[in-house]
C-alpha cells in the first residue's frame, strides 16, 4: 500500500507530526559544530531537524581553513522550501557571516511569524578563528536581537558586542543588561570562559528576571561545538513545548551529559567534539 502525500499546506496540527527544528547556520566539515552538531542534537532530543546553510567551512579539530559563503538568494530558497512545506516549531540561528545574510534571515522570521528563535551570535570558533565580518555585527543587533526569543553569547562574544571585557561573575549581570538594552528579549550569558571549577551561566530577561545556573566544570579537551550544541538544544526543547527557562535548564543538563560522556575520547588532534548521542530520546510525535 502506497501512502499518498498530503495536499499543499496541510502540515497542520490536524495531522500527527514531529517536533520540527530548523538550523540556519554554517557547515562544519569536521562534524563537531555548526549544522552537523545541530542535527545531531535535534535527533538526540527527539526532534526532526532541518537546515538552511549560510556558509561552508573547511575545518577540523585544529581550526578553520576556509569559509565559502552561500549566496543570499540560495539561503532564502532553503528557508522558503522548508517552512512552506514541512513547517517549523523552532529555529536555531548560528553563523551569519555577512549583512545581506542577516537580512535574509530576519526577513524570513518576520514573513513567516516564527516565534521560537534561538540566536547564537557565533563570532569566534573554539580555535580562536574569527567567523564573522565586523560590519555584520551592527546589522545582527539591529535586525535579529528584537526577533530572537533568547540570544546565547559566550563572554568573548558578549564582550565584543558591548565593547568591554567581562572580568568575573559579578560583571555578568551588567553585561547581560547591556545586551538587553541593545534590543535582546532574553539573554543567556555563558560564563564558561571564566577561570575556576564552578561555571555560572546567567539567564536575564527584559522583565527583570535573573537566574544563575551553575555547574561543576568538566575537565576535557573536547570543547568544539559546545555553544552550537547548547543553542540547538534550547531550540529543540522549545519545539517540544517547554517554556524558555525550562528549555534552558534542560539544554544545560543535556550538554553537561554530552561533555562528560565524550570528555576522554580523542577525535582528531585538537579540540574534539562532544558525545551528542550519549542518551538519545525517542522521536516526539504530536497528535493530530
């Protein structure tokens, strides 16, 4: 028996469907970060993953060897193809290397009214390689900060955005407020780059809510793709129906498990990936 395809536009709540997450990000040929890490995370958390590739990178665990940007019209075609047919419950946005690429993404979010948007302002790779042009930052802030449900910068990225170094945990609160003043709705400021055995992340909202999330640092040489994985995990949990604070807490639990499970594994000669598949969840299907 052959199942007939659904008519155009029928991917609606009347039919059983998966929790659907779209990654708009760059490709990592080494498989540890970017859309590859996002797809692994979506699958591990029981979601149906899709991609719109912004750039192709030649990289491995030692660093980035080259970046080739996708034309804006091709990026738009990818987003349109996915959203118009399959539909999207949440979007994770990663590397956007040029102003016109940022504009395509912002226009698509507005056009389709996408509500669950996680923006990871990827600027520097774990290896230290810069992944974004300086002139792109202003467009990113202006166009995407107001549209994102949450932005997830690390301390280096946040420091670049606000124009000053973030020295300690006490300084994170004012840094988060500065990002909110720039237009962000919610900020998850990641404190992993600070020294010490206790890692603190700060979730801050425009309503004044503040939540510190702390955990013991896990010693490892495998930190490649940590930021990509955390942001994609938040998007996955939003797609599954969790409110943002719960999605952030669940995503942190997932990534801590993924780091611990792959902490002593060797993949390549540099910064290796996490163990994304350490505890896979069954694919979630929403009832019709």
